[in-house]
């Protein structure tokens, strides 16, 4: 019952995609919040969209939600294992600019959440981005040692971290 839009976007020599949902009440005079949802390693934008139910929550709470696809189903989050060298920071910043330009989203009400590798990427964005992210929320995604050692945030960002003690892939 929800209308998602897939947008192709060229960035750093690669054709990337993201999916977004805007609430049915959207109009250009409103500065709506933007939530970007980052999938885990090997996952997809469609997959994380289907399991999170954020389209329903966006409709009920009047915000825009975006699900980007990581290159080769991964995010370059400077994790302790090398999975990607793609400019994902630049890609996500290009997405936030797209929504500010085309949908008048509020640059002070941008949010990130992510699962696993997407959670690591959320921490990296909070530490390194020139964009303001009011808050990030991660599930099973820590801040890598490299990101921690070089963390110099331009803005203060609230963090919600959810992690199970029996996570066999990413220890909390």
C-alpha cells in the first residue's frame, strides 16, 4: 500500500541506487525530517526496507525515509576488516543534498540508522560528515577502532546503540 521510488544516482564513477518513501501528506512548504536506513553486509536496500516497517512509521509520523544500496552490498565504514573502499560518505552526503534540494528536508533533522555494517557506517558519518545528523541508531553495529581513533565530529550527535550480548558476528 506504500509508494516507494527508486532513484539512480551517479557518484564517484559508480551508478548507485536508493529507494525512498515520502508520506502522503507531504508538501513542499514543509521541512520534513529525513531518516536514512543502512542495511547490513550482504543485505540490500529492499531487504532492510521490508523488515524495518519504516514506511508505515514515516507515514504515521510525517518524515521521509531513504534506503540506499551499498556498493556490492557493503558500506565503507573503516571496519577492522576491509570490505569496501567506495566513497560511501560522499554518497550519503549526496543523498542528503538531494533531499534538501528536491524535498525541502530539514538539515537539522537528519537521522541515520543501520544494522551491522550499516551501523558501523552510521558511526562513521556521525564522526566524519560535514552534514548534521541529529541522531543515529544502530543495531549490532559498533564504531570501528579506526573511526574511533579519528573521530572529530563537526556536530554533536545523539546515539542509540542496541546490541545483544550473544552476537557471534559483532561482539558488543
